[in-house]
């Protein structure tokens, strides 16, 4: 049996947390305070993945051009 959670901090049900919205810096969408952290983490990861894929695509295109130019010069 795993450790039991006897102490849990209570959620702050203030007017600000219930009605406030935060702007995601990655996609510019607005989210309620409760879901913002989870969204921001996944949104950042998705954006980083897309940027990485774009970089790989550029590198692949460069490599293809180098291969074509070296084949025509042989």
C-alpha cells in the first residue's frame, strides 16, 4: 500500500480564481486559473515539438540539395 495523503492544501475558491483568466504566452488563448498550468505545460511542449520538426525538415531539405548537387558534379 502506498503512502496516504493526510494533508492536502485546500483550493482557494476566491472570486479571482473562479472568474479570472490567464493568457497563454505560447498560443495566446485565455484559460481559467485552475487549468492554466496544465495547459501551459502541454502547449509549450507541443510548440517545442513543432519547432523541432520544422528544423529537422529544413536540415533534411539542405541535405537533399547537397546530395543532388554532388551527384550532378560527379
